């Protein structure tokens, strides 16, 4: 089981490598660039944070030094906006 999932009632559309999220409850749209799209894709499939970090380092070898802090900031932003939630183990 993955450690995170998108909250129910969030629609996802992918357009040219970017992702658009629509919160059906609030009607708000959120655009994710290609890097954030990859982070989201990996987060909702990874079984652990270390797995997610390893996959991101493979995908973005030029950004290895920033991946952990960028991922933490991304998770915090997505959770605070009510888009992402942790799954119970």
C-alpha cells in the first residue's frame, strides 16, 4: 500500500507532462509542473518515504541534493491544501 493518496473528490488531468488537480468540493484548480507531477505520481505509489526519495533521485539525478527537502515541502503544501492525505498502514 502506498503511504499517501489523493483525497476523495479530487479529479486529475494530465496535459503535456503537467498535472491539473480539481477539488470538486471547493471548485479550485491546482496546476503542477512536470517535477511536481512526478513527485505526486511517485508519492501515491511508493510504499515508504525512502522508496519515494530513491525513485525521485533516479528520475532527477541533477537535483539529488534538494530532493528530500523539496519532497517535504511538496507534501506539506499538498496536505495543507487538502489535496493529499496519508494512508493508514
